[in-house]
């Protein structure tokens, strides 16, 4: 019931019913011939004036179409003026509520006609303008309140994410001490393994920096390529079988930026889904930097047989979301594949002709 009462049309209907009764009582004091039916018809027409003017203000002036709004308003007043003339001096004569005379068959008077027209239209036009101004201010206040609430929600969410991220991280100094200790101990027996431990620490530190809430959202392509090379170097020691991934770069990698860990995500997909053990047909990661942007192309042969690790496309969705956040419409991603081959192309074009 409460929702029903709150509905706009119900409240407006109640207002006009009460206003009709008020209109009749007040004006009947000065015109004993005024009937409730005549008051209802008069208020109904005045209500039409109110709503038509309000709609013109909302749909034309409110959207910046002022010329169309002015022309439509003039056309409405002209049409309404003809209707008022017909009602007052035509066959269907109505009593003027503020004077004790009947206008049916009464001699035409510009003064009385303009007075009636002005009273009817100016009052309800002012009401419509006031209501439109009130609704506009109310809408503006609601939008500001919503923006403030969203900003507060975003700040709260950011603080929460920052706390979770920082809580989930191991302090870099502690990690450095641990890996340094391990490297020194291992170096005595296996220098190559000690170097590998140092590489693992540098890569882990890169990941930790990339996932800081207050950290950089993008890094130079050259830094991302260096991190990828570290990742592949470590994987060479970890994978039980030799794998072949060819990384080719051309152009100035210092000119553009990308999302941190993007290339490692692409390489990780290769280890999960690509056939990497054919030396003559290696998987390829090509990075081409041009004047207006850069391209990253990943090409590989698919593994034969059932996939050992199911694909959920989480990594690619993550890449698309992060790159669109950074570059918007300047970024595009396209996949092409057949039964045996797969190709992914990422493109960032910052300067379009």
C-alpha cells in the first residue's frame, strides 16, 4: 500500500482532486452560478496546460533544444488561444469564474479575452516552470549524492583491496634475506643453481611490485620484455623437457608502455596449451613497435589430444580488462585459430590518423 501511495501518478491525482475542490470553493464565493462540473472542466484544462508546458521544458529545454522548445511553446499557446476563444465565445459558453457574467452570446471583448487567456496560461505556466526547476534541482542533488556515495564506496573498496593486497604480500626485505641466504649456501655447491635462485627472487619482486594497489598501472615495454626473459630463463631449468619459444622484438621498446605481467600471462598460456617441443616449429611471441603504437602477436601449434589443463579464458579476460582500462578504445585484441594453430594479436594504437 505504501508503494502505491508513493507512485507519482497517484500523488498528482490526489493533488488535482483537492485543487479542484479548493478552486470551486474559493471561486464560488464570488460567483454563485459556478458549478462543480464547470470547475472540474476548467481545472482539467489548466492541468493540461501545466503538463504540456512541463513536458516541453523537460524534453526540449532540458536537453538543450531551446529553439525547438520555443517554437513548440508558441504553437501550443496559439492552439490553446483558439480553444479558449471557442469555449468562451463559441457555442459552448462557460461562465467566467472571477466575474458575474455569462460569456455565451456576449459581445467579444479583447480586454476580457486577453485577461482570461493570461490568467489561465500564466498561472499554470509559472507552476510548470517552478515544478520543472524543483525537479531539476532535485535530480541534480540526487546525482551529486549518488556520485558522492560511489566515490565513498570506491575509496572504501580501494582501501579494503589495498589492505588485502598488503596483507597477502611477504615483505621484500625478508624475501631478499631469505633468497640471499639460499643463494650463498647453494653457490658453494652449484653456482648455476645459485644464479637461478637470484633470478627467481628478481622475478618474484617484479610480480610483487606489479600487484601493489598503489603501484604503477603500466610499465615500459622494455621492462616487461626483460621480466619475460627472466621468466623463460627460469622455466628452462624447471620444465622437464626442453621447450622452444622464440621471442622477437623490433622497434624502440622504450617508447610505449603496457600492463605489468602481460607477457608472462601470454607465455603461461603457451605452457598450458601450446605444443612447445618441436625445435623446427617453435611458438613465437613477436613484439613490433611502430610510430603510432605497437603489436604483440602470439603464434603456436596446438597440443594434440586432450588438454591436460582445462581452458577457462581467465587469463585472456584479465588481459583484455586491464588493457582496456589503460588504453580504452586504443586497444584491440583478436584471436584466430583452426584445428592445429592458434594466433593472438594485441594492438595498441595511441596516435590515429
